């Protein structure tokens, strides 16, 4: 059964045990959670990889921001912003407050 998944069961157990609501974890539950995570990762990376030659952060962020099925990840994988763009936004905001 373990050779059917790529994600280490021990890591899945550690993550699941971090939740205070989880008390007992059976091997079947761990296997299913690991397999589900693996399928999810493959799905996300396939969508992100479709448009480019390389899989990059910007591809993942683009898929997460554009697809409703990934709404729960929008805060974790936002589009990157340049620091200069942030300063420009702050300057514009300050100008609007003065007016």
C-alpha cells in the first residue's frame, strides 16, 4: 500500500496530529489523506504547467487566483508584487488622503 503514494505517511500524520480535534488516526485514514493530497498536488501542478515551459510560482499563483476551486488558497499563493509597486500604491493612497 505504501508504494502507491509519493507523499510520506509520517509527514501526513504529523500535519494531521497538529489539529487538536484529531485524536486517533488509522492507517487507512492516513493513506487516504496522503493519496488525496497527492492527487490535489498533481491536479494543481498540471493546471499551472499548461501554459509554460517551466513550473514557477507565478503559474501556481495564476491558477489559484483564477479558478474558483482554489479559493481557499488565494491568501497563501497571491500574485507577487514588486516593492516599488507597493510604494507607488502607498504614495497614491497618501495623495488621496491629502485631497
